[in-house]
């Protein structure tokens, strides 16, 4: 990794740790977990999500004034969600807000950094690490001996819920050892990267949920795919992250659908 990128990554790690501390403290303070809603009554946000995103963006802007941002809460406030070739920080200040609100103790501060529309950190084959320890995906080749992670998302339209359950039924019937969900895409992807689960899939995620996780999974030896096979498109809101191409064949069992893309022009 060149010095410039290393410098950017060091800053990302430092600001993620700082943000993590704010989230950790807020977990113990009911007032900082007051709930507001966004796209639906189960799409939650708190002042802490907004505060943490602000903290990260201000800190980065000070050091790298020309860089661009895609932040979950900035987009919710009306900013465009467009990935250009420019250096861009893709931020989910609290991934797992529902967990956070309920003190269910799995949340992540997710920060990805892209240049030329490619997520950069780690792409040069330097590996993925958790507190200095290298991560490695599971070597399991048999989907029947696998744990698959997924989420239910925050869209409760009947048709969407039907499709989620249809996929789940198909996957349970393979049969797999188990199905799990941490309540955060970023943590689910880190679980794939660390070999605790063999694969994670979800339709309905956003680019800020998966940008950082995608490079962590690849650097830990895993593969990314669209839920109908083929290359993943981080703006498509569909993702499969698996330990290898064999387990990634769970895509055959997924009842795929296409939510509105993250980069769709705003409707008037
Ligand atoms: O809103 P948030 O807590 O940052 O992110 C959440 C994801 O991590 C989760 O996996 C998904 O099921 C939810 O729909 C939501 O996108
Ligand atoms: Mg999220
Ligand atoms: Mg979030």
C-alpha cells in the first residue's frame, strides 16, 4: 500500500475507534437512543447516528478537504448518493441501529473508502485484520455443513416479506446447519471474514452497509456475488458474501428481487 493510502487508512482506523467510543458510551445512555424513523416505522435512526456521522465527516474533511462522502444519514437528509471516481468515504455511522436502540450488543461503525469506484482499503492483498490478528474465511466446501447469515431488513411490504421467507425456507431445506443474523450487515460480513459463518446474503442493504465489509471479506479470502450470480454491484442493494464459490451457490435458493438502487435519481 502506498504512503498516501496508508495515511488515509490510518485516519479511517483512528476516526472509527473514536466513533466507536461515542457509540459505546451512548449505548449506556437512554436519551442518546431516542428513536426517530426514516423510510418506514421500522427503519430507525437516533441522534447518535447523526452525531457520529457528523464527527467522522468533519474529522476527515479537516485532513482531506477534497475528498467526497456518501453517508447514510446525509443521504437520508437529502444529499445525493453518487459514487464517482473521486476519493470517496462511504460511511454507516451505526450499522445495526435497531440493535443499538434495543441495547442488543452488536453494532458497527462502517467506513469504506473508494477511488475509481473501487473500495481501496486492503485491495493490494495485504489481508484483513481484527485487532492485528489476520482474518481467514472458513474452508468449508459443503453448504450442508454451513451456517448462513441473513437479515430481514426494514421493508415490511407483503411481497417483500414473502420473498424473504421463500429464500429462507429454501436455504433451511438444503438443509444447512443453521441460519443466523447479527442485525448488522457489517458484522455479518466480518463473521464471514473470520470464518464463523460460511456466507451472508441480503436484498435491501445499502452501499454504506456493505462497502467496508466487501473488501474485508475479499481480503480474508472470500467471494462476493450478486444474489442472482454474476458480479456484485454495491449500489444494487443486493449482496452475497461467501467463503468460496461452492457455498456461494446458495444464490440458486434466493428468491431475488430488485429494490430501488441507491444511486437512482430522486423521484419528484
Ligand atoms: O440501518 P442500519 O442499522 O445502518 O443498517 C441495517 C443493516 O445492517 C441490516 O443488515 C439491514 O437488515 C437493515 O435493513 C439496515 O440496513
Ligand atoms: Mg447500516
Ligand atoms: Mg446505520
